[in-house]
C-alpha cells in the first residue's frame, strides 16, 4: 500500500529510486571491500595492513546481510557479483606480496572508502528514513576505516 501511494507522488518515487541506488552501490562496495580484505588478510602484507584488512573483512562480512535486509525494505535486489573493474582490481592484487600488496590494498581501500563515505553522507541527509538511519549509524565506522587506510598508505608509501 505504501509503495502504491509512493508511486503516485513524484518526490516520493524519486526518494525510493535514490534509496534503491544507494543500497545497490553500498552493497557492491561492501562486497568488493570484503573480498579484497579477505584476500589481503590471508597473505603477508605489512602488519598494520594485515590488521586493517582483518577488521574490514569482519565488518563487511557482518554488514552484507544487514544491507541485504535493507535492500528488501527499499524494494531492490542485490547480487553477489562485482563489475569488471572491481574484479580486475582484485585480480591485480592477488599476485602481489608484502610492500606492493600493502600499498595497493591501502590505495584501493582508501579510494573505495572515500567514494563510499561521500555516498553515505548524502544518504544520511536524504532518502527514505530507513536508509538515513542506516547511513548515519554506519558513517563513523567508515570514517575510521578511511583514516586508518590513509595512514597505512602514507606509512607504506615510497
């Protein structure tokens, strides 16, 4: 009933579309970061990178089901597949070791988190109430990971 009422109102329909796009993008980003972090945590990078990767992996593994439930609430379907660009990044990281692995992971994680934080900040100010609440509750954790990733990138830099 609420969706039928929403469809009749253009602003409400736009909010639903925005919520759906946010959840789809958030899920894809979380899935990418979970996979890349799992890969790096299982290897032998710098100790700070290994610890960060393990924390991000664990957070994302718990976050993915929550995002799946949020997707159901806003009426979108999420998939456990990554686009070609993200798969390519993971494939390019796989053969790396120690310092190269550490640098590339910190770089990829920093970039992904910067984009993700911007999307979460926007979602926390607009969209459906469920999405605003979720984004607001998650933002500080993402900012913390972003700071750690930038710090590790600086430490592993040339």
